[in-house]
C-alpha cells in the first residue's frame, strides 16, 4: 500500500462522496446488470461506430458528421468507439500535454478497453451527453487511453486510483492530471449527475486552490515511484515456501465448489493450477492435486465455460461458476489451454483433454484472423445486453434439435422453463448438471452413444447461434497475449499431434514475428489495420519467448528456437537492471513514463519477470549457460521475501523456484524423419515433464539446431540410423534408447 495522504484527505473525500457508486462499478468484479433501453441502443450504435472506424468512411453514419474527434485517426477499437463522442477526445501524446500547458487547463484522462462493460455504460451516460461534453471541452484537455495498448501507463495510474480510493480500483479509470502527467484525483465509474458535479468541484479547486491539487499530485507521484522501485534484499531460496503455500491455499480452497474463497467473484487462476501441478509432481501432495482437479472440473462444468462453442469467459460472478461475466479474453484461454493439457497429462482425465482441444478449436473458429494473428478479446455484450449471445430457451432447444438430442441436452445442461439467469428470466446458461455417464445411464444408452449425441447437438446449437448478433470482437493483435495463446495452443498440439492445431500456433507466431517488429528487431506491442505501434514491454518479450519455446518443442523447427534465443537476449538488454539485478517492466528506451516499475506479483496474467526468469532457466540448459541460470536465481531471490508474505500473489515466481531447484533434465530425440522417430516424440509429448527441455534433431532440421545449440547437441547421434533418445539428468545421460518400449519404461520411472 502506498503512503497515506493526510494533508489533502479532505479533498479526496469531498469529491468522491459524490461518486458513491464507485465501489460497485469496478468492471472486473461486477455482476451482469440489466441495461436500460437507451444504453442498449447506444451499445448497438457503438458497434456500428467501431465497425466504420475500422476502415469505413466517416460519412457513413449521420452522427459522425456532427461529432468527430481526433480519435478517428486511431486504430484501437476502444478509441474508435469514442471517436464520435461530443467530447473532444485526444489520444495520449505529448501534443495533448503541451496544449494543457499552453491553455492552463487540467487533464481529464479516461482509461478503459474495448470489451469493458462499464466503460460502455459511462460512455453512453456521460461521454455522449452534450451537457457533460460542454463542461469537459471548455475546461479540460480530454485524453482517451486504451489500457491494453499501454499497460505501463495503466499500471501507474491504477496505483493512483487505488491510493485515492482506499485500495479499490477498476475500469473505466477516471483521472485528473496536471500538465506534467501527475494525477491529483482519480476514481473509476461515475454516475452522470455525480460526474458533472465532480467536474465543477475540480474546476473550483483548479481556480481557487490549485496548490492543493499540485501538491497532492506531487505527493502521490512520489509515493508511487517509491513503491514501484523498491529493491529488496536477497532472500534464501527454499522449496519449503512452495509446500507451505499449498497448505496455506488449502485454507482458502472452496472444497465444495473448487476455486478459492467462499463467495464470488471467482477467477480462473490458471497460473496457480500450473504451480500446483509442479508441486504435486515433486511432493505427491494430495492437497495440491485435489485443489487442481476439483477446480478444473467445476470450472468446465459451469456456465463460465462456453458449453457450445468452447473457451472460458472472464470470471464467474458467483461461488458455483454458473453466471459469468461473458467477456472472453485471449490471455485467459491461452493459459487455460495449457492448464487443461497439463492437467490431462497428470491425471489422465479425458474431459480435461477435451476442454484443451475445444479451447484450441474456439481460437481457430472465432479468434484467428485472416492474416493468422489471434484477436485479443470478445465483448460481453451483444445487441445491447450482456450475455445474450450465449443464452438458451427450451423452445430454441426443441426447435433446433431432434427430440432425442433435446432430451439429452435438457438433462445434461440443466435446461428449465424458468431458466437460471436472473437478469433474463426464462433463459438458461448451459452448464453440466449431470455428467455424461449419469445421463447415459438414466436414458439407457452407452457412454459412446451419449458422447455422439452431445457432439451432434452441440454442432447444431453452434450453427444456430452463429446466426445471432455476435459480441464485438476486438481484432487488435497484442504481442504478449499472442505469446500466451501460442504457448497454450502449441502445448495442445504437442499433446494431440493435431496438425491443424499446430498450424494455428505456427501462423500466429509467424505473424507476430513478421508484423510486430521494427526493422531493427525491436518488438512492438500492438497491431491493427496494418499498423504496428507502441514499444513492447517486458510481458511482450517474456510471453512471446515462452510461446516460441513451446512451439519449438511442438514441431522442432529451428526458426522458433532461433527467434526465442534472440528475444531472450534482447529482454536482458532492454529490461535487466544492471545495477541491482531483476527486471523492469518497461524498457530503457521508453521516455514518456512518470515512473519505471519493477513489480513481480501476478495479476490477471503472470508477472513478466517470472516468465522471463523461467525462460532463462530453460535457455540456460539449452545453451549450457550457467551465468544465465544465476541471473534467473537473482530474480527469485530479490522477491522471495514478498512471496513469503503473500504467496498466492507470486505463484509464477514460485513456479520458477520449483524449476530452479529441480535437477535440470533434458531429452534429445535424434533420427530420420520417419514414423518411428515421430512415435518416440509423441510419447514424450504425452508425458508431464515440466522441468525438462526437449530438443529434436530430426531430419533436415537437425543441422540448424546443432548450430544454435552446439554444446548441448555435441556427440548426440543416431544409433545405426535409428530413432534414438537421450534422457539426461543434471547433464548425465542414460544409455541411448532406440525402442519405444525402452522409452516408455524410462519416462515412467522419471
């Protein structure tokens, strides 16, 4: 927590007594709400605006000729949604701040993202209001920022909002800044009348007591800078912390419904599951395995999982995983594809494998764009109402399906006349209330027949649903999120050997490497409408490197390994703190920040520093680079004391600790490009090997790999031209294996 602000507490309290709805208006934790007719209409218009802003003429909609602000020239879907507000929005730029200085005006900064439900509500209520726009345009310089394009700025200003609001934050973020980018007041969503009152009150302070505002801005900025740049003393690396975290998690674990906590909202926590699987492999802790199995099962059986089209929604608003916030994010599903694939490898539960495949199929069907890149998100709303696209009535089920299919679906997914979604009576969020074996038994059929019935029913429901008005898809490509998607999809491809799934990961990787790098190789963050922009942050480099390493292990192609090695080297050059060790979240060449952060805690996505450290450990083994391994140790050591205090906020770091403390293991597959060699590799890919690097020296690709990894591959040759596997621990190898039987036995004993 940042330091308190006692001197100007009266200012914060007097302003935000007006914003009494803020505590319930955080987009990340709100349940679905019914929307008024005017909000629904605005949401429909917003989709029209965004579509035209994505390349159509500004004159295509009459309203656009009345209000057209500077955002019309941007490519972010979120900014384009606001391009025809009467508010005179500007994108984040030095020109906007220069204008604020010239005109002696405060800045109003609004931060959100394209699939943010409450951002849409505030747009309709306030930013499309002529009355509100008049106040803003006359007295403020108004800036719109897409948090997904500039997460570095979003993180800094969210810290300010949290400080101003006693630990609470969310989106939309509404901040008031001085012309030197320092925040003096910040909150989240405002109701329209309250918002206008706040604007007027701030103007009063700006005119009559500006020093109070500027002093508060200085104090908040100083406090954030100090909190974001703290460098701790190195702590001791001890696996007892990982084991203690399992025991501590057990106390928070919902033993009835899975997940953590006894009420909603519940988030998927994919990185927690991956950490627990690693811990289970080492300790055989039944607590760790139980928490993973119960949570993964309850999640895919609930309404948070799209039972028809695959893929997970953002989070569940309740304890039982039934009612989701219907937004779908690339990063969540990328992580969860990997979680369910790894969950299958550990448990053998075929349903986990099914879910992993369905997530990959969801990407291929709904999220992969024509150029091969993967879109970043799908909105929660369609036709102006949250979740409408995903809801079903008994009448629809009877119309679309055969009588036998309808009977099965009704029993399996809990269809009722009353429905289970209170915001829309009579509508049902499909969720598994009776397992496949239970329904098969009750309806006197085999499980195979029930499986066939489920698949045929889902195919028909999916085709029917495709005719509905779809949620808006945010089609910008984000490098970091693409990395998570590539990692998850490649992991599923390794498990299944499915060439279509593999090609999806290959195409996405090829797109990012071609379109999201400058000529000098510097990674960029966002691509849309044939424009790439914004310097990549640590997450972009770390996640993409991880994805490329997973992809290399899936297909053995040297190009992915070569790119991963280069990116990892660049990560250290741009983000490594040469004085103290550890990683900054922003690169040394970023110039428009108020503060440079070093935070290693996880959020909705894993900490970039932790993933970068994991990459270093894997590449250290590949390259036989012990110095690189010690740098990874430094990342963990500098943060281990924080992890001791709040271990559940550092599960990615704890996964790095598990990997670092484990004995380094490697598997090399050498041989011709034939069925026997591929069978060996497939057996390896079906096995849970979290602490093992797998290197393929197969066919024509072998020489390129040897050139990249000369120390590791030296003397690793095929025996008599046969497929040969070297299984090594701490760089000491077992005798080369040339039969599948030998390999299976060795993997079982690992």
